[in-house]
């Protein structure tokens, strides 16, 4: 039993090491008829990987996961695994507001080749902190790969408090959190009291450098879709505590970042990707493609 526990700790520690730096929350390219554009997805993979990102996040919010079917999700994941091979680790998004359905999805998903899942806190039904804790506890117990928590109150309408995160950090299969609350005091409390091997990952591009100063290991980024090289360089400079040039790069993103969300994510970043010739700007309803005014302001900024 002791040998098994030591092996599990070693395995999870090795997994955690690969999530230092920039994870890109990949968009799902669509054709004009709104079917999945696998040619565009291949271009996006090559574009981001050659730009120096450290790992790929598949089927997250930025991927419009709420509007892709179960069959499409499986096809996208298989396509990425086939074309990425062992080049970069893959994090796969599996979350929801029904604990039973999340566990069922985990059981029915081929997680071979997936380094961890990213699981968003339950949305809409606004559970108590005890409910959130039990939700994640059941997921972690059922999941064959490590779990990264995802706190994004702006989308879920409920916050995963620092106290709840710290309680969950004791679970051997919960290895970190993508923190997108925007509450820096909460992030600092997590950083101060978390186990040394529990990962604090920024979920907000512009807050990445400040969070690195008090213990974050990097970011899961939207902007890294369109600016993989520049954004990855900024994060690596931050992690090397070389903050002067890192802040110079950060300044280049300050004006463009709000436009990524003005008409909802991933509308803005898909407009940039179309401008760069990577994939179409198409999104699925109820989202709409970037307006002419938004595209014009993005073009002026870049």
C-alpha cells in the first residue's frame, strides 16, 4: 500500500510539472455552415504549438463546448490527440451542474492521452460551498486522471471560496485550480495556505503576471490563441522573475483584452484568428460573429 501511495504521489507530481507556463484554451473552428472545421483546427494547433505554448486545453468555455455535440466533442478530442501525439500535454474540459452527469461523461470519455481534466464549478443552480465541495469530491474519486478545479463566478454565478479550494487541495487527485474570480485577495489566500504541490493557475490573461508574483505557475489563456509566441514569452519572463520586459509585453495586451469579451468569448479572439488566416470567425448561436465595429477596432489595434 505504501509503495502504491508513493507511486501515485510521484505520478501526480510529474503531471503537475507539465502545467507550468501557458496553457491555451483552444477555440473550436467552424466553417461558414457551422460544421467543425478540422483544417482550421489543424492550422490552429500548428500556430499555437509553434508559438511556444506549454499545453493545450480542449473543450473549455472558449471552445464553445456548450454548443458542440457529444459526437463532435469526441471527434475533436481524437483529432487533437492524433495530430499532437506527444508534443504537448492535453487538458480536457469536463464539467457541469449535475454531478451525476459529469461522472457519467468522465466514464464515457476516452481519456487515454489526456493529462488532466478541467472541471468548471457547477453553474446556474448555485450550490452551497458544501455542495461544491461534495461535487468535486465525487468527481475526483471517479476520475482516472488528475482534476483541475475551475472557478469563474462571472459565468457560474457562484464563487468557490478560498476555504473550499484549500479543503479540496487535500485530495490526492485534485492538483490545482484555474482561478478566474478576479478576486486577488482570494487568490493570495489560496497561494499562502495551499500545499506546495497544488497549482494556482491564472484564469485571467491580464492578471497572470500579478498572480505569478505570489505563487501562480502560469495561465490558461484566451489571447494565446492569437498571440501564442508573445504571450508565452511574457509568461516565461514572469516565471523567471524578469518583470520589466514581461510588463512591456503585458502593456501590449491591455487595450486588446477587453475586446475579446465585449461581444462574448470567443467572438473577439476568433475575429483575430480570421484576420491572421488561421480559421473563420464563425461562432454558433446564440453567439454571433464579431460585428463590423469590433473587427474594425481590433484591426486598428493590431
